[in-house]
C-alpha cells in the first residue's frame, strides 16, 4: 500500500455516470428481447422490456407468459439471447 495516498470517492459523480448509461442499457435490452422473440417464434408470447433507474440505469427483459419459465428452464431463452449480444449471465 502506498503511503500518503488518499482517495475520495465522488459518489454523486459515480451515480451520474452510472445513470448516463440508460440509452445503451435500453438498446441492449431491446436487442435481447428481439433475440428472445426470434428464438421462441410465437407471436402469442409477449416479450417485454421494462427499463428503470435506481442508483444506476437498468432494464428487465421479461417473457410475460406462463410459459416463460419453461422456455428459460428448457431452452435458456433469456440466457442465450443475452449471450448473443455479448453479455455473460451468472447466478
């Protein structure tokens, strides 16, 4: 550890930075939703993007159908769609 070095985190600045990623987050979420729609190929199943902001910009991609859980468990529909845009999904 370097002696005499002091850092102070600009929490407001970091918060502003994290919230500024909203357009990029929303675009990636829309692409994930499109990938899910293409993979499940069923017009009766809704795939919804729900953007929100907490301490950062974020969005949910939801298979808004009772079969959504089955599609994720059996085919990994959301995981594969996220991987297709370069995201890594972990639990």
